[in-house]
């Protein structure tokens, strides 16, 4: 039967690195992109005799994440050891949380195809990152050896486990995007999938529509972008359907997504049931939080995307479309709010951000946080426009220059001589010149074809190199032509 | 009665990443049986309403500030490394051969 | 002047009076080490040159009046305590060349105090044993009878002090590894309250039980060293945030009216009659000082050893997992893939007793057995702790034998793991409950072997424990030192 006749059941396990300055259990820096093994110490290298000491900021961030995901914060939680051997795991156990995670329950809400979805969160727990293996071959299977870099090892992570509430690969992607947005809004993770600070494993199963018993699931790993999450799940759903249609069984296994070939493959591993032998970490003591501490974080939690969306509509009068687009990205929303501190017409700001601003951001592939244009300068540019100093056309030129150099608009206008011509005599002079050099269109106009006026205004603008005030150009041209009638 | 058989010893040794010779497996099975026999005395103890003790002392919320401290020098990082290449720890292929 | 006969505090006094220099003391001990090491085998690494340099530094500190209570007094260190760029092996093949790039917190304290480190001492591999017979460097000998074990696992440290190769030594105690060898070699050994001394830099055996503690010739020396070791450490999350106590201060106080508990369970079965009589004499001595002797019961004691061996091995199975041949230590040549390399590295690197405990601990934590073994042991631990809580409502300290028998012969127990485990029968309860305990000499058997008497105190009542020991020491008098003809 076709895929449409199956219910797809998806649950995601998401790992997000917390934006602390130091690792979860030692003072090594968490900064990204340093020389291999330059940010390790006896503790995160798992040297014999070393002991962990918990980073208080990681606890705060995990609680914040839980609050942003509507979770219940556990007033008592503890750490456990998850035991397994792997070259990237220096102690051969990962310090994680097993039976008493820091956050329980919660939900993530979003709209997909106009329908509101509520995805349940099972738990959020705190744990440490493993190191990073660089493989000698194209893939881990082809590699004769691997190289271990432990800089990442020990960076604090939260694992967010969702209920199997997702019903399509597209939903899964949107859930993940929403989750990223929430964590970024909460200020706990930068959630960069390309740098690996946000990662996701997916569980997927199929059952015939109307059935209540879930089918056998497979787990998919190694999806490195939002798009690949959707693609991998689409592939896997189809694969399940085909197998089920043929009456074959789904094997419960872990599969890896190959981005290049667009398929999932079973991970080759010898038959060994995982037995992580979790037990309470004796080197760490329990975390006991007070309601006061939790409430304080709750009260100071940054505004979440949904709240912001509604506020943009009611407070700034933005259309739903604009509010949605701008709040979909925290950096964009932050930028927007900075600009409107200095310039009150929110719609003008929104239009500009959604238009020229995003065009250049996408074209030059820069991060919004790295855009050189200061929000205050953008506001100044709008003011120059309002005062008629520059035209909207010139504004685009000015903005591009601001984008490339970070200079303020007034300076650019001055340096480049982009001030709008508002001097009547100067515009009159140009109008005269245009009438003189365009006898045919002038004649057409005079014979009643008033549409030609647009062309003639264009000529005036062209001759002024865009600097003539368009209203004045229009008005003066009309007056001069009418005199010829 | 045998409390632990050789197969279980093999499975557990595998979990613990310990290669055992046949002789070691036999010896281990024998001595573990003796030890586990001794451990059976715990089964007689009623602990239904007893909470486990993880720490002998009562401490909570031991935390540090999120402040960067000095990492090790590269020399000390690799001081004991069995195999190093280009600033990395080198390990044999990760995916097991059949 | 025979320096090596003197106690640490006597030497410290001589240093203050400038009658001797730290260099002279260190030289005297190095000479003694050279003379008796071939017989005793206490040390696995000697750091002679560094010790002499440190002695000169100590002499300068004394001259500059920046010295503290143990400045200039040399010390021997158990080889599971990390020493910066000095081999720290746990007497195991798997890290036989390991050079720590950092110092354990206790080592930092010792260095800051200006105590020259003579070397690293022998121990059972990864502290798993009660005789030093599992050391890859061969066993240490009991200086009282070279055919007998010095006890373990800190047997090298105990033998060094008993053989007058060092006035002081550090050990670690997970289930009796300081007290048992102290008893068998006729010296003083303390296992402090869990959390009193930082574990940072102690290569873990069982994290929730391990404590570092001192060995000394007498109670005062041990108290002085404990004073130096104790204190909060921000690098150890289980370190207690307490004000510093000077344990010397309380020594010599009248023990009249002190309530001394005698737990019946420790005098029941299988105890050597000479051990029993010596310990009973100690109890009598305390009574003569005016202490009140109260018979009490610790009903769950009989379960302690069973619980101990599950908790300790479970934690050890995880603590010792990091020895995988990737970042440090031995790596097998069987390296067709990482899993094979791990398995052979660990098979080649660990000795049989360590392997046995790793497998027992892994099994106790594994799916399907966790509740019956590991969890059960943690619950039993609660009952044992409650026994002590109850007892200490009635008494101030408890007194027991340290071991059921004096030093046994080499080969006597090492073929039978369970028999060896039974050597810890009187010592593990203190580790499970986290309370302080110590052993001091109670006398000698007719064969001339030392017998140890053990004192337990409530958590953080080291001062009362030490004062009791001090009184007892006065009553018993010195048992002297082994002849050890050289």
C-alpha cells in the first residue's frame, strides 16, 4: 500500500551543547575551532586520579532550557555513569543522568500546514560530550585508523528526548527548527548543526493507518542539517513501507544517513546487546535546587518565539507573515528590536530586513550576528529617506555600502555624493535637458499619451544618476511639458 | 549449583573489554562462583524498606564557577601517548573486522 | 646520633634546634633504604636526587623561618598517588611507565610543607589485595619476618615505616588498605573520615570508599601528618568544606569517662587467640585509665564484607575502564581494530586479581543482576551505617582487632581469593560507613609478630579517636622495631 496509508511515527533525541565558557566538569575552554588537543586537562583527558567538579552555569542553562520547553524542573537530580568503550570516550564512561534527570516532561508547539502541533518532551538531561574522531578514510568503515581530538570532550550537553508524537519527516524538521529557535531564544545554546553543537538522532516506525500498536523502529544517526533530517526520514519511511508491503520484517537497528548517496545504511557492528551498566556517579554529589532558584530563572527567562510573535502583531502592528518570519530567527528578532529602538515605523524596518537585508545576508553567506550594519545606522538611513536626503533607490546603494563597510549612512552619502537633488533650479535644468534630447516622447505626451511621462521621469533620474528627488522630478517635468501644450 | 557459567563470564568479559584465555575463563568461572556463593548471604537480608547509600557523607550542590582555567601543554597531553600523529591520539580502525 | 630511630616530631625538634639538617636526615634514610631494600622491597621508585634537593629547600625554609610542622621530614608515597613527572604505576603493567602531568592534592601539600619525598612505595596492583603479592614488582616483605606479608594493599608504605626506611608514609584505604598493613607491621595507620582528605590525584579503586591516610611510628606523628593532609579541596566534589583542625592539640587529654564500645561481633569466630588476648589487654588498659567499657552490637557487621566486595568491585570496574591503551599506558600489539586492541591491552596489562574484580564488578552492575547485587549492597551499606549511628549514641569510640590474625606467610592466601578477602573482615565497615578508623600496635604474639588494635570513631571525630589511641599507646608502650639484621 502507498506510504499515505501508513501512519509514520517519529521521535527525536536531540543533543545541544550549552554555551558555557568552560566544560561541564573542568575549567578547559569550550571555544570552537582550536588546535587539536589544545583544550584538554587531566580531568577531561580522563587521566587516572582526576575528579569532576560541576560547572554551575551548565546547571543554570539546563534548567533554563527545561523552562523554555515547559518542563518540570527536578528539585533533586543526580549524575550517573554510562559505561561503554569507545576511543573518543576517555574515561570509558560518560557522566550522564539516568533515573533522576534535571527536567521531566514538557512540550514544543509549532504550526505545520496551518495546523497547530504539540510535541511532548519526555525529559531533558545534562551530560558530557565525547571527543571527536577524525577518520583516515572517507567513512569510518573504510578507515584503517582514526585520530582522536579531545577538545570537545567534556563540553556540557543537554539531551532532549521527544515523545513519538511526530507524524511526518517534515514535522520532524520543523520540530527541530523550532527547538533550535527556543534554545537560542533561551540563550543556552547556539545550536549550530554545521559545527555539531546541535545534533539529532531519530527513531522512526510505521503502522497501518488506524492501528494503535507501533511498528518496529529503526534509529537513524549522522544527519548533519535540518534538511538532511527530513530527507533521511523520508528515505527511511519509504524503505519501511516497501519492506512492509513485501511482507518483510523491519529489523530493529541503528542506521547511518549517507548525505552524498541519500540513503540510510545499517551500521556494521558485532552482535552485542548494549548494557551501559548505569550506576550513580560516586565522584559527584546530588544537585538540590530550590523553588526560589527555579522561579528566579523562570522570571528572567528571555521572551520565547511564540510570545514574541504575538507581541510583534499587537505591539508593532506587524502582519502575521512578517512577525512569523522575523521571530523565526532569534538573531533577526534581536536585530529588529534594536533597530526599532531608534526608528518607530516597524513595518518599514520589517520590510527592509525581510528584503534587502536578507538578500545580502544570503548572498554573502554571513551570519546575522556578524552583519556589519549597526542597527542604529539602519535607523539613521530610514531617517535620511524620510527627510528626503536620499531616495529609496539610493537607499539600496547606501545600504549595500553600509553592509560591506560598516560605515554610517550619512558618511557614505557624503563620501559618495549621494545626496538627493532637491534644488529646484538644478532639477529644472535637467528637465530642460531631457525635453530637448527626447523630442519624440515629448511629442507623444503632448498628443495625449500621458503614459510616456514615466519614461521621461526615468530619463531625469538617469541623468541625475538617481539623485533627483523623484517627486520633484515628476512635478517639474509635468509643469514644463504642460507649458509646451 | 552454579551461580555463574562460563558463557556469562565470556559475555561479562566482553562488556569489560577483557580478552580471556580458555584457562582464564575456567579459573574465573570457578572463583567467581565461590565469591558469589559468599555473596548469597546478602539475599537473606531484608532490605525492602531500606534506601541505598551512594555516598557515606551528605553533600550537595558542589559546583564551580564557569571560569576558564589553563589547559595542559601539548607536551604533557602526549607525554604518555602510546601512539600520536599530528597532534592527535592515533587509534586502530574503529569498526571491528569480522 | 641514630636519626632513623627517631619519630618525625623528634626529628622536627632537632631541625628546629639546628642539631641536624634535613639533608642529613634524608641522607640517613637513603642509606637505610640502600641497606634494607634488598630484603624488604618497600619501594618501586626512589627519588633520591629530588629528595636531597627538597631537603636543601627545607633547610632554607627552616633558616628563613617559613617552616611548618613537618618541614624537612622525609616521606614515602604509595604508588597510586600521582606525582608530577615521577612514575606512578599502581604496581600494574598497564601503567608501569605512567608519568602524571600533575600532582595529587596531598602531594602538593607535602611539597608546599617542604617534606622531601623519598620515593614511591609498593602496593597490590591497583590496591586490590591484602599482601602486596599482586604487585608486578614482586611483594614487599614484613620487616618482622621476611617470610611473611606486610599486609596490603599499602604494604610498601607500611613496610617502609616499620623497616625505618621512612619516618612517615602515605597510603590509601578502601577496605582496610592502611589499617591492615599497619597492624601487620606494628605501626600506626589512619583511615580518615570520607571527605576529610582530598582524593584528587589518588588513582581510584572504589571512589565512594577510598581515602588517603598517614602511616607513622606513633600516634603523634600520625596526627601531625593527618593535620597536614586534611582540608577542603575544590578539585574533589566529595571533599568536606571544614575548618582546619590541629589533631596534635587534643592529644594527652584525660580519657576518664570515655565510653568505649566493644562490638561483640568482632570477637566472635575465627579470631586468632593471641590477637584476641592482645586486644583485650588494650581494652583493659583503657579501663584502667578510667574509660567506661560498654559491650555493644553492630548486628549487620557480618554482611559488611559481602556488601563491600560488590560496591568496591562495581566502582572499580568503571574506574579501571579508562585503561584502554589510547591516551596513556600499555597498548597491545594485537591492534587489528580498536575493540581487539582494547581487549588485549587490558588482558596483557592487568593481573589476575584485577581482572577477577573487574569481571565481578561488571557482573554486579549488568542488566538483570544490578538489583540483586549492586543495589542490594548499597542498601546493606545503609544498614551498616545505621548500626554505627546507633552505636555512637551509646559510646564515643569503638575498639576491635584490626585483623583476625597476625601477618600470614607468602602464598598462604593468594591462591584462594575468598580467603584473602576475609583479611578485610574487620576493616571494611568503616569504609562503607565513611567513618574514621585507625590501627595501632597492641603488642606482639609469642612468635614476635605485631598485633593491631583498631579504633573507630564517629564521622569527623578524629580528635577523640586519636586521643584514645594516644592513651592506649602510652599504656601499651612501644613494641619496638624489627631487628632486621643488616
